[in-house]
C-alpha cells in the first residue's frame, strides 16, 4: 500500500526512518539546547507547557517537584530554534504531507516539541485534532506529522490510534474501551514520521521509562483552506519556500 492509502484507510501512517543518524544527532542536540533554555527564558516559557503544571493523574499519580523544569510542550519551535526549519521542511516529509492532503500547495500551521520526559512524561487522553481551538482550518483538511526523534515504544509512551475511527464520527473519545481490538500502538524507530488524520482518535500513555520521548509535531494545511482560528505561531500560513528563504536569510 502507498503511504496515502494507509493513511486514509487507518487514519494514521508510520514511515520508516526518514532522517539519517547524523541528521538525528543534529536535531537531538538542537532540542537539548532548546529544552535547556525553556525554563529560564521568560519569552520561551510563555510558549511552553511544563510537567509541573500538568495534573498528576496524567502520569499515573506520580508527583513531581513544584520547581521541576521538565517541559511537556515547547510551542513555536521554529521561532526559538530556526536551525530546525531545514528538518521540518525536509523534502521527504513534505512529499508525504502533499500525498496525504492531495496537493503540493501546502502551508505550515504550527510546530511544537511534544516531549514525554523520562520517568515523568505525561500521557495524553483520547482526542481528535479537528476541531481544535489553537490553530485550526475551517474544514478537516489538515494533517499533523510527528518527527519521532527518539522513536517510540510502548514503554516510552508511544502514541496509540483507534484505527479507522476517522470514519466513525459517532465514536466518542470518552467511550473508547481500553481493550478495543482496533487500538494500534505506533511503535517506530528513531527518525520515523507519524502522520495523524485530523479525525482519527488517538492518545498516549505516560512515559515511566528512563528514556525521553521527543516528537516534533507539525500541523500542515492546504493553501486554499483558510483558518477558523485567530491564534498564530511564527510559521502559521507560510509555504515551504517562504520558510526556507527565511532560513537562508538568517544564514547569509
Ligand atoms: O505526542 C504524541 O504522542 C501525540 C501528540 C498529539 O496527540 C497531538 O499533537 O495531537
């Protein structure tokens, strides 16, 4: 099956690794610096969600220090780390997105780091990405991709999908049975890309393992479908060409 067929059939797709070991080492080091700055940079902290602010119920009741600097989400990563943009706009990734959206006229909506820190990384409840109140198009013609920098395993809190639920509007997130045999675990190697259909139900358990699980989540949309929301990140509505040109200007 072609990636787009799997994506439309199951509501998600997991690729083989798209990034080489040296590319991943560079991304990993950029993320280490980003996360280290997050807690102490006031400007960045405004765009972050910290583990200390998440309810303990999202990590199985495990308590953490009130001054813990562990981040759950770093928002607008291209703004705080433009060196990541060449990876976020990698042609192999962009080609996949174009095949899922049925057009190469695509724009980025946002990009964040969703990090499940070692031992205390919060889980994510069952949900659909469309509708959302953050950055959302008027129709469900968007896709979220995740660059799985560390890969994902059941132990590190791999995303779980209710396969086929993008075609079942009547299936409520709150009614998913834990033993439903349509639940599939998106285990993957470091450097793989996971794509999430806007209507598929997905969730993820906490990360109690000694290893971090870092995913760069990028939401993409079609150029011809406007946003229904007002909020904007630095990349919102920008094409690949525009984003790459900005990086070239910075490097020049
Ligand atoms: O990080 C994950 O495992 C999933 C992220 C997610 O659920 C989302 O961005 O909608």
